[in-house]
């Protein structure tokens, strides 16, 4: 790969996953379960094919002399020569959307120089529904399709996105915040929720059930570099979260600190 | 327009609205309020530009000798020579999504031979987020990008879409159904909710607040022609609804009668 940078590598992976998905949905294979992934979710044909597309690029990079450790939703941990560079992938975030034909799901990729969320140096998210690419570079800003983005400076909870893995549990938990929002959306993809927050489309994001770091690590950096904030649902920073396969923290994101405090107050009732 | 059919005309309108939106979002005009539309919603620059794109095609058709009455969200009622042919448009369904940069919103178009929902002969919906086109011909089936679609034959409430104009009112009203669903989504566009139901992506749709016929008329025909069913939230058919600007009925859609009955039972508590 000429002009190597992890951003270029991630864009190449995003492009290949998009092509795989396009190809897959021409046939009938999507949605068929393949067994359990390393993180416990049911692995679908589409998740496996997306991960394989990413692995192909990583193998090319390794063959060209790059060393790193790869952590992914489906295969778990795989060493490529070993180094301090950690690559995390959620091959398809929003698998249920992809599987049922709802055209908004994404691939989320992260490069970190250590094992904590605060070590994330690069985050990349591609929306396979429309091809939009989002990325953030630690200390270097956040971008959508190459244009610098900033989170909203609105100070009312106009548009709030939430996730609900188990509606009868998560909707009840989210209700105190949703009731004070002017508009709510539930899209089924945490990575895109955070990308939309970073790009100023929404004002807050709530994921009441514990999330895994590869679900939110790229989005966390995006929001942060765009001027917003992501904490757990008690307002605690996530910086010391371990990058790995475990479900760790529920998430609350806001486009600015004023809105984070409004959202925390609403959740406390 | 060569090879005239209303379907071809609707596809041309969809294409032109998509082009307008692409152009608009290059600049900064989107989201600026233009005043109130005929139906009472705040008219945004984007709604006005979408309607104007549709009007351009209608004016070309009228100049070529076609006569019809046009009813649209923004301008209200406009006569083009007068005839029994009624054309209804929701230029942008999901204006808030478009306005805030959430890439799923649509244009919904209908041709009817009389003033009731049961007179709808053709329904067309385009998803401007990804370009997918859905249409249905009364007695002639439902299609997505030219391929015949069928609503799901699943008999559990796996994926339920709901709308929530006013969260503190509509979420509470929807909760009894949402609690028994395995997955829920809230997308902010009734037309696409119905298109996704028709194409087998989802199992049920709930819109607790009264909807206007141009929000649901195209989707209603799509769902019906795909094998599903749309009623009000008491299970009453909508066939005798008047095509016009008024908010009339809350909506409950399901991919089959078994699921409609399950959803009605859940809503009754």
C-alpha cells in the first residue's frame, strides 16, 4: 500500500467492506447465522464477510512489514507480529439493520498506541447506507468526507438518539431523557449515533446497556475531537476503559457540556 | 415526456428532488424556516425546493396536455386544468432528518382516481439517503428498485418501527407495543417506515399521532400490495380516509394479519 497511513488503510478497509456488502445483498446469504462471535453476539454471514475484508488488508500490511495486534468482534484477538499498535474493528455495527435491509449500518475502526480508550489515536467510521466517511485524529480534529466537523452548540435537547438492545429494559431506562427531548431517533447503530453527534446532526446520545469498546472507541474520539463529550450514564469519563471484547459501560454523549449536564439531570429524575 | 406513465413521471420527480437536495446541502440554506406550509408544519427551504422540483415536472406534463389536481404539503391545492386525477405529494418526508443531516428522508407521491384512500392507483417513495425507489400499482404488486417485494411472513414482533412527533406523549402511547418487540427503531419518516414494512425489513409500524394522507397514502398502497396491512390503532381500515391536508388517523401497520392482531392486543394492554 503506497503512501501508508492508518487512515488510508482504514479507508481501504471501508471501501472493501462496502463492496462485500453490495455483493452479498445481491445474493441471499445475508442474515444466516454462522455461530457465536468472540464477543458472544450471533455471528452472521455479513459480519464474517466484513471481517474477512478487513483481514485481507491487514494481511497485506503485515506482509509489507507492519506489526500490530488486531482485536475484532468476530475472531477475538489475533497477533500480527506483535507491537504496541492495537487495531480494533467492529466489522458491522448495526448488523440487524444490514440483515433486515435497513440501509444504515457501519464499519468502525480504531488505531491505538496502548490498551486504554485514552490511547486511541485514530478513529474511522463508514456509513454503508450512503458511503459517508467520518474520522478523527487525536489532537487533529474530526472530519466527515474530508471536511472538518464540529458538534452542535445548541443548548436544548432538540434531537436525541438512543439505543435499545432490549426494549422493555432499555426504553424504560431511557424514558426520563427521551421525555424531555423535542425529537428522538433510535437507529440501531451506536457508531453512527456518535458520528451523527460529532457532525452536529444530533444533540445527545444515550446507550443504556453496557457497550463494548469497539462499538464506541472510534465514535468517542470523533465526538471528543468535534467538541462534544461522551461519558458513562453517571457522567464519569471513559478514558480509562480497557480496549477489548468485554461489555463495559453504558454511554451518554452530548454535543457540549451544558447539554451533558441537562441530560444527566434528566436521567437522575 | 416520452413514454408517459405516472410511474415514469414520479421517477423523474424523485430524481429531480434528489438532485436539488444534493445541491442544497453543498451550501448552507437547509434548515432555514420559510414560514408555515399549507398543512401547518414549518416550511423549510428544503421542503420548498423539493416541492418546486416536483411542480416543474407537473407543469411540463400540463403543458403537454395532461390535466389533474395537485395537493401538496407546502402549497395546498393547485388545479392543473381539473380532472378526476389527483396527484398528492409529500415533497420531503422526514424534513427534520434532512435538516439536521441524518441521511434517511424521502419523497412520497401518489396518483388517485378519486378522493378516498381506496382510490389510490399508484404510490411511489424514494429514499434520498441511498437512492432506493419503492412503488406499488393497485392490483399490480409492490416493487423496490424494480424487483417485486413481499412483506415478511414472520409471526413474531421482531423489528417494530415507531414514530414519535412529541416524545413525552407518543412514546408513552407506543410503549405497550414497544415493550413486546424484540427490536425497535424510530427513524422520523413515516413513508420510509411503510416502505421498509412492505419490503420485509420490519414486522410492524406504529404512528401514534394522527397522520396526514400524503404521509401514508403511498406507503399504505405499498404495504397492501406487498401482502401486509395498515389500519388505525384500533384496527379499523383506512380505505375511506379522505385524501387531503388534514391530519386524520394514527397508524398501525403489520406485515401480516397475525402480527396486526398481536400488535392490537399489545396496544390494548
